[in-house]
């Protein structure tokens, strides 16, 4: 079986959206060699179906990677949502109504674009970094040599070219399984995949339709007494997705449930509205279940991401979103470690941060999927005759900020150096380390053009240090300014390759010097005088503060202006980065 041997830093197995985003980031950040392989030839996976929706936080992260503009140019930006009862009457506060409250973001809508088109955008982005997916390449087996120290090529993977039957050996420092629910990586390393498969089945069908549904170009639910809580989603390119519960009655009505049967039942599912299919692009029937891997990171060099480490229903449209969150959480950490910039211990935070959030998602998903199938949740202790549609609305609303991603947080824990309680305590309890850094409106110096914080902080695997100056004199206390600039002067060549400094001034002025009395630290921006930007971070405009954002946009720590501010900043990075001069 011995063939050619290739050595790379990272081998990514699986070239769906998660694998593509993972490889793209590692290539974009630079200094790391990456190979990405896919078991199937692209034409074998060219169906229109599968995942369709990106929620606001996911779009924000893709925006920071420079990928959002292409997605936006092709997507259907869905801002409208509606629920109809069995009589075809519009019902407020039910179904997907939480989507009406996706605020505090420029991306206050569901970005709907079928996976086929998303993958094409991600593949083209990868090619810009001279990286291509190799297929059809199957991972046959892999092993870890524990005698090789951390940072060495510990993993040996055997790959099979399914086209010509040739084998090859790849030695890598890290292996990342992005290879779906039947993950070869997970199987090879015997990582337990815990959870259950229910008896519920759903049908999903995409195509071009004609209908009298009043708000057909929306995210819609229809409360059918026979087909569960029916999903109706306006898709890109004028298409529509319809999903419904495949009950035992439906199954018994057909000797074979084929495309014609799927269309017939879709027409019945949306009654009392009329539906006619002009074209079917894709359809599927699948069993609903929830599973989670015992570990997302094992043996110090094996990672799982996306469906390879968690599967759930499409009830809350989280599959691709959670996978991209995995990829964004891991890639910058791995990049920094491989480039010798950060301590290997930060890789442990990948499992710690993502496992907690995925576990929470699976609990929500279990309840939501049962309710959408017209069943009360297994652990339901309320009225046994309760209206499942009312309970579903309550659960979806409760999970709203988690579903849209804006409320996803990472815990402050003594073993996690990335999220540290600092000396500054925000006036808003919801703004603290481990929380997404709010996007705020900034003004560019001179032109006073509006821009957004997230747009000005592209994800390049560098931390951002935001210095919110006060409206007092001096705007930055002398001791803070002097200590930080002295540290930068001593460590500048190394430290500045890890960090981006931004000075934020509380009002527009002809020159930053007019307020500061000296040069700003890093790039400088103004905010509007209404104080909204400071208020959003819970910062008193008369006091100012320092906010550290992780490369993925979550708050790392918050520091008050004072004699120990620079020391506190250095202490935070000392636990994460290698940057001290010899």
C-alpha cells in the first residue's frame, strides 16, 4: 500500500461548506500548508438541495472573511415571516416570528442561498489562494505516532484515489474531519457519537411553484393538522422549499414514495392554499435525529467539525450555521499555533467552547423537531392537551438569539485564557468577555464616511484592541498611553503582527490630534456624538475603556483605564501568545 508521501501541516477531509471554510481560512491567514480532499466527485453532489439558510452571526463572520459580498449578490434576503393556521388565517407570534426581531446587526435577515451556490463561492475563494480540492480521494485509515512531539507530523493518513485506484500517504501535524455524519475520521479514531434517531421522518422538496399563498416570498409556516408544522421558504433564483412531516399515514398510502408522491403530499400539506409545481429541483425524505461526538478534539492532533461531530434536524436551520461556527472558532487558533505565534493549549478551547453550545442546540432541536411533527416534547410536563403550535412558538422565541447566532457565548473559565473577566465591568450585563462584540457604526477621519466595526476588522487571525477614549482631558490617561506605546516600541515587530489597535474617539473632529494631543494608537475612527456606540458596549463616555476582541469577533477581555491597564493587557496576551523579545 506504500505510495507517494506528502507532508503538510493540516489535512482537511471533506469539502462541503465546513471543510471549504476551514481550508480557506488557513490559506488566507498564511504560513500554513493545507491539503483538502473530498470522497465524491463534484458532479455527484451537484443536487440543489441540502442546507439553505445563514443567520446573522454566521453572515457577520463570513463578512469578516471577505466572503459575504458574493453570497449577498446571489442570495434571497428574507426579512419577512408569516404563520398561517389550518384555516389559512394569518396568526401573529407563531412559527418563525423571532426572525422579525433579529436586531443589533447590519445583517438583520436570513440569507437564503442553496448549498450548491454557497459551495461554488467558497471553492472559488479557495482557488484565489492557489488551493484546490482533490477528488475523488477517500481517507482509508489514519494513525497517530505518540512518540513524535507536538508540532511534528504525528498523523499518517492513507488516501485512496477512487478514480485510478492509487494509494498515497499524507503525513500531517493536524487532521480535521469535516466529512459529515458518516465521518471516516470519527470512525477511524473510535470517537463515540452519542444520541438517538427518532421515528419521525420529514420530506423536503425544492422547485419552481405557482401558488395563491399570500406571502409566498417569505419564511413561512403552515399549521397543518395532517403534515405537522409545514415549512415554506422562499429560495434564491425564484425557487421555493416546502417541508412537511412524513407520517405513518403518508407512508402507508403509497407502495413507493417517489417524486410524484412527494409533490402530491406537498400540495396537500399547504392546504387551504393552492400549489402547483412547474419544476422540481430536488427532494428528499430523511429520519430526524440528534447526535453529538464525545470529543471534538482528541489525541492532541485530531479535530472534528460540522456534521462529523454533531447532527440534528433542519428544524431550526442550524446545520450549516453551526458547522461554519466550528470552522471559524478553530481556524484562527490552529493558524496561530502552527505559525509559532500562540501556545498549543488554546486548541483545547475549541472543544470546550463549541461542545457546550452544540449541546444546548441539540436540546432545543429535539423539542422543536418533535413539535414540528405534531408531538409534544418527550420531557413535556405541562398540559397534555396543549396546542403544539403555541408551544413551538414559545420554544422558537426562547431560542431566538441563539438560533440567529447573536446570543451565542463562550464561558469564562479558569482553564480558558481567551475569555477573561477584566477590570472593566460593562454597564450592560449582556456585554462581557465571551460575548460577541457588538457591531457599531464608525466614521472615517476626514471624509466622515460611515462604516461598520466588523467591516473594519477583517478576520486575519489577529486580536483587536479597541481603545474607547473618554471625552475628558486627556482622552487617554497619560499613564495608559505611555505604557502601551512603550510596550509597543519594545515588542512592536512581533506584537503588531498579532494585534490590531484601533483608537475610537467619542465625536467627529477635523483631526484626531485635536482631541488626543498626540498620535493615536493604531488606526483611528470617530463615532456619532449620540453616544450610541459607547452605550452599546456599556462604556461611560467620560471614562473610556479598552476592549479586546478575539480574531473571531468575541470579546476576550475588557479593561478600565488606570495605572494597571497596560499590565493587564500584557497579562492577557502573555497567557496566549509568544511575543516577548529574547
